[in-house]
C-alpha cells in the first residue's frame, strides 16, 4: 500500500510574533517542518506533499526537492488546507497521512504503528490520540462500545461527562485517500470561525457507516503543536530530552543532560563522556571513548576515538585519534588534526593540516598551513598568511622546531628537522636540518637605565 504524506504548513503563526514563518522556527537546530519531513522519510512515504501558504517561498527554499508543494492561498481551516493536495494526488491511491508542519515531536515509530492498525482494522480513518492527566483545552476522543471512534468534541463543546475523558486528539491521522477527499468535499464552514475543519471528516465517515479507529501514542508530546514561543521552548526541552536519552541508551555518558545541547543529527560513539555546558550541532560525529567538554562547542565536525576537548570551539574541523584540544582553542573550517596532536590554550587553527604528534601548546595561530609530524610550535608563534590581498601557504616539514614568538611570513617553507630560533621573523625558505635565526643583534649600554629614567622625568615635568 502506498503511503501518501500530507504536511499542513500554511498557517501564518501570528502568536509567534515573528518575521520568521512559523514552521521555519528551529527546534534543536532544525526548522519545525524539517523534523516532520524527516519522519516521513523515515517511514519511506511514497509521496510527501507540503501545503504552504504564508512564507511559501521560504519553505520551498529550505526543503527543495525533498517534497512536492500545494498552495493554500487563503487560510480557511485544516480541512481547506488538506484538500489543496487533491490535485497532486489525482490518480494515486493509498493511505493518506495528515501531519502538521508545527509538530516536530512526531516519531516514525508512532506513524508506523498507526498505519499498521489502520491497515489491519480495515478502517476508513485512524486518529492518533494520547492520554493526558489534564486534558483541558484539547478535543476529546469519543468511542463507542466496540472502541471505535465516533467523534471528536472540542473542549468548549464538551458535556460534563465528556470533559472527564482524558483521551485527546493530536490532530495527526491517516485515511483511505479516496474516502478522505470525498468526505472533505462535504465539510461545511458553518461555525464561528467560518473555517473548514479536518476533524469534521470523522463525523462524515461515521455518518456513512465507515469504520474509524484510534491509535493511542504512548508519548503525548508527539502531537504537540507549536503556536507561540513558550510552546517552542517546551518542544525544545522535550526534543533535547529525547535526543539525550537515545545517546545514553546507546552507551554515552551525559553528566548533566539538562545543561547539554545535542542536535538531532549528531552521532556519538559508546563510552564517550559529555560534560556540562557542551553544545554539539549539525552533522557532528564524535568517536568512542572521548571526553567532550566541559563547555565544548562543536559544529559540523568529525572527532575520532579517544579525543579530549574542553572549553573550545570547533567548526567544520577534523580531529584525529588520541588528540587533545583546549582549553580555549578555536578550530576553524579546514582544520585537520592527525593522531596524538596537542592543541593547547588560546590556539587558533584555520585551514591547516597538522601531522601525527605535532604540538601547538599555547597562544599561537596556524592558518593556511601544512604542518608535518612531530613538529613543535612554540608559544606565540604565528603563520602570517595574509598579505592584504591573498592567503598564502606555510609548509613545515616533519620534526621541525618552531621557537616561541616566531613569525613565519607566508609563502614560506620550513624543511624537515629544521630549527627556527625564538623571536625570529622568517621570510625565506629554511632547508632541512638548518637552524634559522632572524632577529636583530642585542646591544647593552652599561648604566644607561638611570640616565633614561631621568630623561623621562624631565620631559614629563616640561609637559606639566
């Protein structure tokens, strides 16, 4: 049976009070609608149609060819939104799943179970519901003696008995595609909002003798819709808890989950320990047996096994096995560190490859460089890579020693085993095995310090 996913994402989201279109607000680093389309990919939906309205071009630019698009030019309710997909699905039969662009917590497992129940029961429609201790404000699921769904009653329309029902409607549902669109054509807008409601389809199907069943999801947050910034924050917390739980069950130690931020697509190996204040974003991959944090901020980077990173920022960087980074290091795009490299405090690496065993221990900048194995870069050493017009390359051979406060004026090459004396400014190639000294000869003037002090005092007195 073909799975036809329909995502209703046309609402403006006025309560967000934002210039950003509602479904483009991020949760754990990804727009709301992106999470929903991800789940449709997870269940291998044959079609994914996103019904757009306000901010249509923004959604299309983000999702691209991951989905097809139907336009809801006027926002006249959920039923009106759903029927916009009919033309695209003409001639295609199957199970139509209705989801919402502002429900990022829906899971693939729940959708699969809802589809399974729908298929096995032979229902025309299956409603996803949840049970809440406090159902106030939600539409209640009304079942008959056989357990089938016979109606959905909104809070304001509930009788006293119905108010005591704790099974609520999440809004997510699936239908026989043909029956869905036939029923949608019968939906009326004779209500206070003058809108066409998708929930009215349930009553229409019941009225014509079709079977409607309900699937109760174990996680009530899955149907949580986002309408304002408070709910956005609540969804963020729920998503973070879900992500952290998944990693911990997979063998990752998270010392303080409430103070750790990990986005959905991050992968972490077993026996890695994540310390408080850590932020892992994008498509970051962390290996096994690592120590990450405290206060590591890592985005779109690859970290190999047994690496330690603390109080540092990594952006589009690669870190080899058994390497240490930090505290207070900054690995910028193109930083590629080999095995057992040491990057110490207040070191910045940009677009540079460092070979196995190389050490840049403190207060240095290495940019646009190729650094070999077992190189020592001393405190305050700098690759001077920018001449005001172009970025130039510095090449340092294996086993070279770069002394403290050395300036390497690129383009320049330091040969294997060469030794650059501290305080030197190097402008020419240093051959393998050579020692390079490039600093002015020191001159001492005996007893001159007191004369200099007296001169300074005299000049100060004249100015006052």
